[in-house]
C-alpha cells in the first residue's frame, strides 16, 4: 500500500550547498519516500498572512509555523552496548582510564547476552530518534556473544527505521582464537548482511590491545573486501606509552604499517597525536571522530583541536555516553572557543565538521539527502522559530545558539514519519521500556555479584 503524500508547510528548509547552508522558506512535499517538490515562498507574506482563512488540510499536512527543517544528524562513534550501564555499582577502582576500562567496560561487555544487547539497541534507538539522529556508526563489543550479533543489532535498528554502519570490536584481550572469531564475524556481516540501509566496517578496539598478527589479519580483510576500519586511537597517554615501549613506534604508525589508514577509516578520539601522526592521517585522508563529553567524563584530556590539519575530516561522536549529537556539536564549538579561537574561526570550524560529516556519510549512503527534489525524504524539524532574520550568512549563529538547543519536533526517515510533533509514530517507547528495564536489572544483579567478589 502506497503511503499518503506528506506536506510540511511554512518551514525554513536548510539545504546544504558548497560549504554553505542556505535556508529556503517554503513548503516541502514528500511522495513515495522522496522529496517530490520544494516550493519557495515569501517569508514576509507568511508573517502578514497568519490570520488568513485556510482551506481544510490534507490527510498529512503540517503547518510548521516558521520552524527550521534540516538534514538529520549522524553519530559517527557510538557504543550501543553501553546504554544499560547507567547506575551500575562500581566493580573496582576507576581512578584512571585503564581502570575504567578494566573495572567497568571490560567487565560489562563480558556480561552481555543477546537479550541485553537487543534491549541496549532499543534504548539507543529511542534516544537517537528523539534527538534527530537517524544514522549511527556503532562500535560493538560483547566477547561472550559474538555469533551473528551484528544481525541482531541491525534487525533492531530496522524496527526503528534507522540506518547503521556496524562493526564488532576485535581485541586480543581474550586470546588469539577469540580475535580470529570476531574478525570472521566482521567479514561475514560485511559480505552477507549489508544493504542500502545497513553497512559494515571492520571493528578494532585500540592498537594497544591488538597484536601485530591480528592487525595483519585485519589488513587482509580490508584488502579482500575493500572495506574500512572503525578503531579507537590515542584516547589516553597509556596507549601512547605502551606502543612506544612495545613496538618502538606510535599507534598511528602501527596502523599505517598494516595499511589500516584509508579514506573511509574512522579514528575515534585522537587526543594524543603528534604532528607526524596528523601528517600520516592526512596523507591517507582518514577521519577523526571527536567525543568531547566522553573525554571529559573519563578525564583523559582534550586535544588542541586546531592542531588537526584542515584536510583531515572531523566527525562528531558520543562514544556511547548519549545519543545527542546536537550536544556534541555544541560542545565542540564551545571548546574551540575555550581554546582561544575567535567566533569567526569557531563558526568556520563547526561548518567544516558539518560538511565533513555530510561528505563522509554520503560516501556510504549515496542517497543521503540534500533536501532537494528527487532526494530521499530524510529530515528533522526543530522546535525553533528564528527570532531574527535567517540566511546563509548567519546560519551558523542560529545553528549553534538556537537550533541545536531546541527540542526535536519531527523526524522523517525515507519518507516514514518516526516522530510527529513530538509524538511517536513508528515505535511506542512504553511498549519497550519493560523489556529494557528487565534486562537492565539482570545486568545490575550481575554487577552486584562482581562487587561482592572484590
């Protein structure tokens, strides 16, 4: 059955152009999952005509009253498996980053079973939709539950109407055989279970948990499948010291040694990078995904953001702390200001991140929208009516200080309405919360047992 046409009227349609976002006031029409037309209108006529008599609206016609409509957001570094960690009892000291890994995340990921993981993805997906995020690059870890787990994650994302780029974290922490199993699971998923809405990458934890043999095997998969890597890099000083002590080179140099730096590689964090590391990353056109909230939460430090060469793509992530990429973008802007850069420099930097993100996701999903007629109907409406004139010249000021601070009102993905005027249309969260709570409580009880053993 064909879905009815949808019309969003009287909205600022923020269309990306070459290094500029141009707001166009008017109506956007959706038919058969695509944008059928964009009709520009005179904003001043709209202001003067608010009290005019109107015809009866069509079955799905929304008057947005001057609110802003943009591209949906993309999270380039997430960890769905972390979502049930809220409120867990401490299972050991967490005084530095390595202890946080050992006593929280590396204990948590070993407890996860399929039901817990599915509950985690449900919770993540709900948070994504309510924050206007419709595509997620997830980096998953569950050493005791690896077989076909990426299929479970992808199937759950599809239930919510979301797109994903998935991978399974490879590490030598649990031995060579387990690392080989995870690499094979990545390979199988990329070869057999990806399509226009779900993509796969090769997941690697961080160089300090990976042997040369495992990196060599990962490199072979990259060559065989023409895929890319999603990996943590330079998140903490320990990693840098470990690499120099055990391999005599930096983690970035190890990745280059095994040909793991490619134009579609995502390097999560990138805090402790030297000038030569940056040059290597730039030479191979790999991307850095910054996760400021996580970095501050783990007290690992922050990079001097301006040291990254302009030709390195910069992407926003959350590292599993939350799903709110709007918050990440605002944090990145404020931190750039905090590091001494002018407003104009900071606006240019956030504009770079916006277009780096758009170009990166467009490579994996060529039909990612530009909000032009003929494009896939993917969009977010924000509960924000610009209080001052709105144009391509001052878009970033509205973006940072208005749009990203506003609640998400409506989310459309592939022409399907996921959220409509803040009401859920595809999924009812109340149907999922009991399941989420049930498996969250199971995880909590398992952590209580771990604490008692200390």
